[in-house]
């Protein structure tokens, strides 16, 4: 059975540059605590410092303003909850944010440190700027709007968001979850109006379990982890040297190859979407009216339950998802699709196919046939024709 991996938005396979960079730090006897004073510790600290320099350069900030974390979710929590703990006030988030942001904001509210304000989105997945403007005032402590949606791939107008925040809530800071943006866009440019930017290594060819929060200006923030003075006392705990080195190597590789990878993935995505829409009656593409990440192909398929569809696709060797990897196996429909105005029934027919640096034309062709066959098994064509004709 040929296996095809089209779930890059969940985790992208480790790139060669990251694997090579991590190799020496994963060898027996190689690791040391960067906080120590001896020769082995100094070598580890040097590796972390050099990685910090790389991240700072790619994200256009100062090395001292890069905080390494245990992943994108921790980085988002540090930004949102850490800000609310340091400076109580209203927390404004979009309804289509990743759960890491939404639940961090909700936690701040439940702790009595914030008034939670959730801003809606349009049918294209773009945050409602008029509604955002109404939610902003002098009491707002932090605003968090993602750069690229993890489910449908919508690119948010972050420059416009930043201008609204500066004008209507000058005391607030703006955080953007850029986890899904790194493989496709110049994050330093698109997120130039943000005060904090969170990224996660395993979304752009790095190892899982490591991420970063980059500051673009001074932000009052309370740490979520307490202990030693690591990361300028913003994130206690011994640094994951191998993971950090791998993150930096993958980030640099993504930046170098971004244009070529994005162009190829966009072409493959368009071919995939066209093939699926042609082969599957009752299928429609979400978010097609707005700018999207090149690798995202997200469909709603009439008369099919995502759970059953994914089971059949897995049996055929196709790795896909219904939406956020963090919600895999969840019975509830996607909060992103509900926020975009789809019904719960429509949302339960979601299929997310996401491409990356390892995707090929053969993957697209195999996936098109596999999805069409699986849908036909679950929803025979005559039954759909009868429904369209009003027979049932």
C-alpha cells in the first residue's frame, strides 16, 4: 500500500537540515545543561545562543527578545495568559483562533484577571474588523489574532488589525499566532505590527516539543513556569538544546526555500482542490474568497461524516484530518467553521488536506482517487442524486 502524508498542518516531517543540526546533540554523552559553568555547559549555551541569533534574524527582532518554549501552545499561553497576569484588563481574541489562544484567554477570565471579548469572523474566515473595532477600548490589555488559520488556512489582515489596536486601544499589546505561517510567508514582514509572535518548530520541518515567543517591543509579562532564571526569567527550566538547535536550523531552511516551496505547494493544492471538486458532487471548498496559505486544501463534503471518511482514508494509506490536530477524535464540530457561519451538520463533513515541503504530484493524484473512492463508498452517487432531485 502506498502511503501519502497530507497532514502537514498538524506536523511537518523533519527536514534534513534540522536532523543534521540535532545529530551531535542527540549522540550519547553530548548533552549538558546550558546554565552550568564548565566547558560542556558553555558549549551547550553557545549552541542555544547561536540558535537564538538565527530566530531573531528571521523574525526581525533582538536575540534577547526570543524566548524558547515547549511548543506553539506554550508560547501562545505565555503571551495571552502571561500578559493578563501581569496587567489585568480585557482580552480580545478572534473566534477562529487556535484553542491554545482561546483557552488561555478563557483561563485568564476564570482567574478574574481579564474580561474576555471574542470577535467574530466572516464566511471567508477573516476576522470582522468592524466588530474588532467595537471591542477595543482603553481597558484592553492584549489582543490576539492569528496570522494563518490552522484549519482553513485563511490569512488574516494583521496590518489592519494592528492599526485598529494602536488607534483604539493604545495601552494594549498585539500577539499573533504565526505557527501556520512560517513555511509560507515572511513572518517578520506580515507580523511587523505585532508585539509578540509565537512559532512552533514541528510546523516548519523542525522537531516537536519546542517553539518560541518573539517580542517586537518591551512587554510586561508574567512567567507561567517558575524556577531558575533561564530565558531572562520569562520561562524557567533547562533548555532543550537539541530541540532549540533543530528549530533554528529548520527555520533558516524554511526562510531560504520559502518562495520555491510555496509556489510548488500552491500549484499542487490548486490541482488537488480542482480534482476533488470535479470528482465529488456536493463538495465545496471553504475560505476560497480570501487569501490562504499555499498548502491548505479544506473541503466540506455533503452527506459524509468526517470520522467515517478519515477511517477509510487511513485504510488506503492517506493521512488527512478533519481540522485542528488538537481536536482529533472530537465529536463536536469545528469552532472555526461554526464561527464562519456553517451549521454543525455542514461542519461534520469537513476534510483538511495540507501539503508541505515533501508533497509531490503523485501524492495529489493518489489522494484525489482515494478521497473520491471513500466518499463514493460512504455516500453512493444515486443517493445524492435523489436528494438533489428532492426524491428524499
